[in-house]
C-alpha cells in the first residue's frame, strides 16, 4: 500500500523532467514583433511630427486657449461640428443607417436655425444626440481590411483604410471648398 502511494509521485517527477514538445514549439513559433512594412517612413514622419509639435503647434494651441475663453472655444467647436454634419449625413446614408441619417438631418436643421448656425446646440436638448460617422467606418462596413499602421504628417497614427477615409471625409466637408 505504501508503494502504491509513492508510485504516482515518481511518475510526476519523471513527467516534469521530460520536455514537452508541444510547449517548446509554441515558444519557438512566436513572432518577434508585428510586421510593419512602413516602419521606416513611419519613423521619419513621427520624427517630423515631434519636431513640429513642441516648437510650433504647442505655442499656437496655448495662444488659442489664452486668447479665446472656454465658452467661445466650445461655441466654435459646435459651429464646426454643425458644418461637419453634411459629411456625417453622407456616411450615414452610405452605411444604410437611416435612423442616424434622420437624427443628423434633424440636428443640422435645428442647430443651423435655432442654434444660430450651430454656435449653440438646442438639438441635444430636444433629444437629438450628436454621433460620429466617417468614411473609414463606411469602408469597414463594406468589408475593406484595415491595412497597415500608418503615421500621417501632422495628423498622427491611423491605418491605410482610415487614412483613405480621412481624405474622402475632407472632400465631403464644406470647409474644404472654402479655402
């Protein structure tokens, strides 16, 4: 009886000392990192963005915040969000999101009139909440893969799909044509 109890321990000791082929192979097959075919240009653009950020963009941001009080900055954000509604509406329709398209249309009408060109947001008080819809989402819903990680000058990190989406959204934004 005492030998029967000792036998399982001996088997465990033998099993622990032997290599587990499946376990060892698992570690051998681990990739060293994620493939990044744009690593070199991404690093160059990241360096450019960092070089521009501190000496140029940070002072501009600080000046903007110093000159314009918070309520004015928020009103300007609402104005540009209202202008951006046309781009959101087009993407809602492309995504066949009819309820969201209706909400966006109602918000645009209410905020453009009662909200004085969008500087105020009475639509939210009336239950028409703002949402975001962009062409990157439209591409994703149509089955387009995200693509490779990409860093854009001044805009920062994205993927190829969302980078293309940014370009299309810019064309759908009314301020693109005002410049």
